[in-house]
């Protein structure tokens, strides 16, 4: 029997499936997270050590310990590595680093005790598992539920994600923030006709948090603004509204750190107060473009270095930054040539056997296959540019920015761009599977003589 309202119109009742669908989605997400976590533990268990520590890791750890002791986010010691042995030295400078990772370490140490590195690796495993789930969710948006397992599996199968998660370093945390960033960009692209305020707010927060881990997205805003304008098909008013909301949220997230640094150091420090020396090394007439950084390489003028090292540390940073910028402005063509050469020879080079075996990486040979498959996906994405433009822009931006700033080997410093390469590789696999499916449906014509 139909139910009528007061105007004698039939009232249609929607089936109560939303709660069931929500519970099912949460159950699937939980299962994916559990599987990913098991894979992470199996990888870690395959090594005869449970964690790795480096001078950078000990520096972060020292800052976290000082925070718990009530001294603030400051370092009270320095660390160097000689002949494979890491040792502590007296503090040579006050390092300002992004606060997110030291605070995460402080959280772990507050619960499990100082230098509980095993628990730090557990935290990294949780972040890695969450990154795999985000890759699945991004795959749903880009390829549909039928193929979402592909980026999920490729994320779990990339051995360098798990390997660097065994180090007390920012790598795993940063990869997670980048994976979240890419997921939110994919979500915005899906909602472009009617963007949700929640998506814009979360995207701004994610960018701010990512910058407070590592500041590489600080220069991405002009590209992001142009991409949003393009996704809005020239609707400038809506594009400006969306971009403004994202920028404001990013500023709100980062401003406490800016205020703290301004009060403590009497200068504006966006995230960290070091890196100018590497910037100088990467941009001067003696820049080495075919060998990654080591302290004895001739990438600087010895007389310039001797002069600058007599200055106070903050003045050294300013002078190196000034020199690096002057070389770029005076020789813009050489700057582009050097940067592209570093991309080719350093950033995009697969892990070599010498490097992989020296670090005792398991499965490092898979790196080149991920890069090749990702390259195929990049080519395929050009035929559906609007759908995958955010991945292409981020990949080009990140590789150029890192190659511009310094002289690095690919493996570790390429890691944050690999979530995008995994999605490109997934596109290649999806297109291959679809092609095979179409061929399988083709019924061959019967042949015979009449």
C-alpha cells in the first residue's frame, strides 16, 4: 500500500543502506590497514636489526629529549659519522628543524622512554600502512574500485618505503603527508564542479603539516593556484575562493611556528635555519652534476668557503644563500642546464648495486622497474591530462626543486615523489589490464572456404 502526503503525493522511502555501506567501508579500510601493517612487520623482521640511526636521526632525537625536559625544541649536541660510527660532539649550532617529527619522537619517548627507537619504527610502520590505505583511496578516485588494489599493492611492494622507515628520520612521516596531499588533490579534482569546504580546509591543513615536516611544498602554491584555476575551467572567482581558503588554512597551521621563531631568533624562519650551504653547492660555477654530495668534492671555491666560515653561523647561512641566488640570477641558462643535468644524473637514477649493497637494502633492484613503469604511466597520462595533471605537476615540481637546491643521490631524496610515481605506474597497469580485457572480448572470425 502506497503512503500519501497531505497533497496526495506518493512518499518514497529510501532503503536504509547508508549505515551499512559506511560500516562496510570502515571494515574494508581496517582490513587493508591490518594487511599493510603485517607486510611492514614482515619486511622489518627480514633484517637482523630493528632500526637504523644516523647523525640526522640523533639530532631529531636530541631535540625531542630536550622538549620533554622542558628546554623547548632545541638541540644541545651535535653528531657526526666517521667510518660508519656515529658519535656525539659538542653543539656547533642551534638547529631549527620542522617541529612535527621531533614532537612525534617526543610522544613516543614520553610513553616508552628516551631513545626507544624500536617504538619509533613501529610508529613509522603505522604511517606506512596508512599511506598504503590512502593509495587505495586515491586509486578509487582515479581508476575506480575495481582497480584500487593496484596502487595499494604497488605501495606495499616498493621496498624503499619500508627500508627508510627503519631509520629514525623524517622520510616515512613526510611520505605519508605527501600521499595525503595527493589524495586530497585527487578528491578536489573529483569535486571540481562543486568543491566541498571540508576538502579545502583539510587540504590547507595537510599542506601546513607537510611543510612543518619538510618545507618543500612552500614553493608549490603558484602551481597549485594555476592548477585550481584550470580545474575550474577559467571560473576565476571560484578558483580564487578555493585557493584563498587553502592558503589561509596553511598559514593558520604554520603561524605558531613562525611566531615562536620570530620571538626566539628575532627573524622570520619559515621552517628551518639551515640548508643554504647545500643550496650554494648546487648553484655555483663549480657545481658537480654527475656525483652526489660528499664533503671533499670540488663544488665550492675554497677561498670563498674559508672567508664565509669565519662569520657567525646565521651570517654564513645568509652569505651562502646570497651567493647561490646571485649565480642563478647572473647565469639563468646555466642554472636550468645544471638543474636538469642533476635531475638526469642524480635524482632520477635507479638505486645502483654499489649503493644498494652498501646500505644492505633488500629488493633495491625493484627501484628501476618502478621508475620505468612510472615513466610509461606519465606518457599515458598525457592523453588524459586533466585527470592526472596534479600528479604530473607535483612530480615535475618536486624533482626540479630538489635538483635545484642541492646535489643528492636519488634513493632517499626521491622517496617523497614515489607516491606519485606509484600512481603513474598504476595507470600503466590499469591500461594494460583494460587492453587485455578488450582483446579477450573480441571473438575471432571463423575462417573457411565457400
